[in-house]
């Protein structure tokens, strides 16, 4: 996510605490949060997908998604 969008999220959060947001700003904030979370989740899945567990006996296995 671009730095400008993160700055905008932070600005809207501060404004919400200080004076409240208009309906348009609330919708913008929701969209920005969703975009941020989507990127965060994608990055986390990528990191976990390349994580390997090494057992005490020396065997290695990749993490698998819980069922």
C-alpha cells in the first residue's frame, strides 16, 4: 500500500477522534481499511507459505493450512 494511503488512513482516524467524520469520509475510511487489510493478509499468507518447521530429528516440513 502506498504511503499516501496510509497517511490518509491515519489522518481520518485522528479526525474521527477529534471532531467526527462526514458520511463520505466514513466510506473512504472503510474502503482504505479494507484495502490495507487485504494487503496485510496477502503478505502474511505469503510469509507463512514459505515458512518451514525443522523438527528435532532434522526433518523439515512446510506449514499447512488448518482444516
